[in-house]
C-alpha cells in the first residue's frame, strides 16, 4: 500500500485499497509522550482522535509519501504531528544498525520514503536540513529514502503527482 501524509488538501490522487491519504481533519491531538502506544496498547496510540492507528498504517505500507510545506528545513506542524503519532510503528526495544543505536522495527515491512517539500524561497540550508531529516526518519523506521523533491508551490506539487 502507498500511504500519503499531506498538509495539502485535494490532491489529484484517488484513495483505494492500494493508496491511503492522511489529511488534516482538524481533530488531531499532539503526542503527549506517554509511551502508551508502546506499553499500554502496543502499536496503537491511546489518544482516540482518528489518528490512533498511524503505526498500523505504516506497517501496511511499502511506500510513504510525505507532502509538506518546508518549515525551516522541517515538516509542517500537521505532518510532524502525524509522524509523532506514528511512533508506535517502532518498538521500544533497541538494536544496533550501522554502528548506531536505533529502535527495533515492530513490523516486517520496509518503508520507502519520498518527500515533497513546497514553498517559495526555500534556502539551500533549509533544503539540506530537510534532506537530513527525511534520511534520519528513514533510518529510524529502518526504511529507505526513495526521493526528496523541492517545489515552489502547492500547484507544482499537484502537477508532479498527476
């Protein structure tokens, strides 16, 4: 399955059995760092607001597409919040990968991550920071970076996705 997390509404992509799109419905709560998704309800966030199954959705996807306004080299607040709420995708246990300590994968799938950042006047420093962030997310998910693209506007994002 392809999972799209987007702060852009009305993408030119249709949801179906092979594609799920996560938009901001105005109900998302912030992760409170309680680790309930690790110990109380493993794999599921304890906050019931429609975003509690983000870890499970990640476990079902082969491709994760992030569409976000570039905010100081990071994700928009909504996309960042969804990723925070998906921490249940990984386990609280640790493993050593490439000489570094990381959380162990809870699920067997390997996620390929693509990121589309948009915004006018994204600086080269912000682009570099965004690339490092997506790469770090891929390492933490024990996944792979497919591509990272920077575009000037939401309209160009929609063009690329057609």
